[in-house]
C-alpha cells in the first residue's frame, strides 16, 4: 500500500540526507529539555544512519552542507514529496526558513516538479504522513491552517486527499506516529491526540517506537531506543534495522526526520 518498489533498474530508491551542522547542539527545542549533545557522536550516528539506508538498497544524495544551520540535518522538514512533485515547505520557525534553498536545488537536480508553500502559510515535512493516497497533516505549532490549505490545493489534483489532525503533545505529527507498509499507523498513547482519525491504529510500547522509515515491503528502520517495539514488529514478520540516533533524539529528531525519501 504505502511502499512502491522500483519499476526498473534506473528507477532507484533515493534518499536525501544532509550532514549535521557544526552548531548542531544549538538546535531548536520545544517539548524537550536541553541536554548536552555530543557532536562527535552525532556525526558517527549520522554516518551509521546513511550506511543503514545504503545497505538496504537506497542511494543517498546529500543536500549541500550548511555549517551554521543547526537544524539542517533534519532535512525531512524542508520538502514534501508527492510522486514526481516536491513541495518546498516554509518552516514554522524563523530560524529554519533558509534551509529550503539547497533542498530545492537538489530536488530540481533530480528532475522533480517544484511547488511551494507561501507566506503566511507554514508547513514542515515532519507534519506530513502519507498512507497510500491519504495525506495526514498535523496542525502543530509549526504547521498552520493556511499551510494545510495550500498543501490540499497542491495535493488534490495529484490524486491525494489531505486530512488535518491535531498535534499538541509533540513537535510534529511524525514524532507521534508513522505508518507500516500495510497502512497500520504506529502511535504512542502519550503522544497521539486522537487515535480515532486512523482506521488501522496500533499503540506501541515506547515513544521512540512510533517512528519507522519503510525500507522495503518487509523491512523498517527504527531507533535503537525502542527495543520492545522492534520485537513487536518482528513478531509481525518485519525485519527491523536499528540505528542509534540518541544525539538527534535530544534535539527532538527521529529516524524519519533525517532523510527525505524519493520513491
Ligand atoms: C526542530 O525543532 O525543528 C528540530 N530541533 C527538530 C526537527 C525534527 N524534525 C522532524 O521531526 N521532522
């Protein structure tokens, strides 16, 4: 349902990633208290994340390094991909607005059609969860009603229906839930405002367990911080690839935020 395999050898799975900035430790925090970030460890963990994508059949493309844009490693927030269309977002926090320039350039290089969210709209990629032709979008502190309206206007002619859902307990919708290849939504009771929006909902035991990157029809990438959720998914027949992203979790990041998947 949610996962599309490459049609042929030239139709590759591509993931955009962006190397951590020198001032990573100064990233924005909203729902989490600041604890010290080990930037050397963060660099190693980022290498591990990229390696996990590559080892599982993905080609990574780096968005131009931005040494002083603290949150630029969370590249997912800058673009929303709907088929061959890349929607350049407009961050809800001033400090992240400039991140889109290089991301747009990379999207153009890949031959994607460009659309954009314009002022006064705000929308961050972390608030957008695609499940088949349904696009759930979080109405969060970063994504406003105008941003959602613009997304709907772009998505409708492409065949997607947009459903807005409240997000008050975490930064982004995808910090509270993501989807398995079969469309099951993984969420955590402490984080999800209203599970009744989602027809196939599964509560997982750990907060970090809600975030999965779908690598293939039966493989998902997860944070090492959620071993009980990993066991649950393995019981359901999934292969789980775990990565340590502790330093990014200190900055309210998760496995999805660290890449934009183009498939
Ligand atoms: C921020 O506050 O914007 C970053 N520190 C974290 C962004 C995480 N991105 C995401 O969940 N998609």
